[in-house]
C-alpha cells in the first residue's frame, strides 16, 4: 500500500517510516548505555545471587575477570575495556566460543537486572473519550470529553512506531531496525495490543509455546522489528545448522536452559544462517523508506556495517524524502556526516535534533513548536495530548 509502480522501475512509497534505534532509545527503561554497562553489570551481582540465578552470576564474574586480563591488550591497542561492546568483540575474536557465550549471558543477565529493578517511566496524558487504552494505564481524572491517565512511556513510543492512535493516514507503513538486545518495544507492543514480526526465513527458526505476540510471518498490522545484533529472547541453535528458537521472553529462555544469541557488534559480523533474512529485510526496508528516523544510536565510527547497511538500502531508494537524527550527544551528528554527504544538511534533507528519547513527545523543534512525531507524521494530536 502507498506505493506507485511504473514500467518495472523501483516502487515509490509515500508514507513509510523506518526507525533505526540505538541504546539511547532504551535508556528510559533503565537499560544502561555502553559506557555505563559494566557498572550496571557489577551492580547486578547481589541481585542475581538473591534470585539464585547462579549461571548468570558466574558468567558475570567470568566477564569481570576477562575484563581485567583484557587490560593488557589495551596497553598496545586502542581498546576501551570499560566498553562492553569492545569486550564482546575481543571475546569473539579470541576464537574461544565459550567465552563469547559467557559474555552474551552476562549481557542478557545485566539487561534483565536493569529492567526488573527500574520503575516504569509514566507520563500524564489526556485521552479523548472513546479511545481504548491499555488496562495498565492509571486513571487520574475523568471529564466530559477527555480522561487523564498515567500512561507508560514505552506504550506511547510503541504506538508512535506502529502508527496507532496517530492521525488517520491512508498509506501508512512502519518498520523498526534496531541494534538493541532488549525487548522493550516488544513488551510495549503487547501492552497496546499490537503484534510484531522479526523477519526470519521460516525454515531457519522455531517458536517456543511461550511466544504470544510475535507472528511467524509478517502481515498488515504487525510491526516488523529487525534486530541486527540478536535479542535476549532468541536462543542459539542446539547444533550446527540447527534452528534458532524464539522465546516469549528472556526468562522463558532461561527457564529452558538455552544459550542466548547475541551478535558481537564489530567483530566478524557475518549474517549467516537465520540472521541472513533479517539483514536482507532491513536493507529492503531502507530501499522503501520515505523517512528514516534515527533515535538514540551513536553511529560509532567503528561500526562500518551501519555505513554499508545504509548504502545498500539507499542505492535504489527513490522514495526517501528526509532523514532525522535524534540524539543529545553533539558528536553523533559528526559521526552521521562521516557516512552521509555534508551538503545534504545544507539542502535540508538531513536534520539533527539534540533531543533525548524521554523528551520525544514534549520537546519542541524550532519549526512552529512542533514535537518531533509531528515532523515525521506520527503525532497523536487528535487523540492524545500530554499533561
């Protein structure tokens, strides 16, 4: 839908938003940024011990010991041993597969600790009466035309990403490409009654009975989420050429005594096996994008794969109108224009905003006081307002 096709030329999409999400997107959920990750990992030790999660506890201890030994490499190589991605890549580069699996387990355990010990971020919203909202939203004030609720922040984010409660649009299409391991978006989509899909080739993946809100095959209404670095609810195949298994949550995976599948971000990033179709789907989405919205992704210069992901997707894109980058770190714009041509900013084709994810719905741009979702046609103006 929302596409024009003429004489075999590439299709033109009229309203396809592709969101590229990085660690900053998940920060309000308690997920630590890269520079804080090892500190959160250390903080999780007592909690894991109290929860009798011994395998994860041992994995974190092993990673902290590995971090100490990695300091030797940092004396000669430009390596930040306090950065979990550098450690993960070094572990994978060592060729010691159990070590890479240990780091994966430690990362997943740290994310679990962060999510389960962080109070959910909620916002006061005014909702037009008649609009069905999640039962978990706390009603505060009921009036003739609107009712005020304390709404979960990520429920609102998920609604924006999928176009729910937004202004009615005829040809709306949305896709998420994410470098995050967490399931923050999947959980929020479940809260608002929307399913998602992961983009797997069905011959390469199996689904555990705990999976409730992920559809096996993409269809209208399900939000495609392409997780290029793996996910805490994905289990590695039990044998070579076996099937990746999707679980409902990381806890379901843990209870099944399976090994979480996470991909090192910089070392040997090959998209073989089950992940091939995800990479291909991400490229295809960029080929069809009308707008690209980068939220909370630092665009590290070391991640050359992001450059080629964009290049592969945009080389045949004839629909793209605008690229937005949302990140409070001023160095991110510099990183972006190491990939994109600098004159695109002067042409107004690329716009950067120093806005934190948690202020996505409240901070204004310099264009008629619009909030960012209004700029990329996903605001809640007719249904939901803030405050």
